[in-house]
């Protein structure tokens, strides 16, 4: 399983930009291709979700977690890892 901070990864992918209105959807699409090819589950966290948009969404083998404003993706990832245990 891969756990990713989406807003940290987006600027590192040449065809993506944090300035794009659909940057998160584009990253999820790329991660879906990767997950199918590598046969790995992917969980990607995006912080700064506007009110009413926070929560989890499933995109097949890719799970996206939209973290509400006021929390960071790093905090959410730490909480997620804690819930997984060992």
C-alpha cells in the first residue's frame, strides 16, 4: 500500500500544477493507472478541503481523503497510520 500527501506530490509531477483547478482529479487519475499497473492500493490525502467537501472518496483501487481546512494532510496521515497499527 502507498500512502501519499497529494499536495506534496502534485508539484513534482511535470504535467500537474497546484494552480490547476482540477489538480487533485488529475493526480488521482495518474495514481489509478499506477495502482493498476503495480497492483498496489493507494491512499492519497489532500488537505485544505472546503466546507462540505471533506471526507473519503473511492476511485477504485485509489482511496482519496480530503482533509478539512484547519488540519494538515500530515496530521491525517499520522492518524491513519495509527489506526492501522503495526
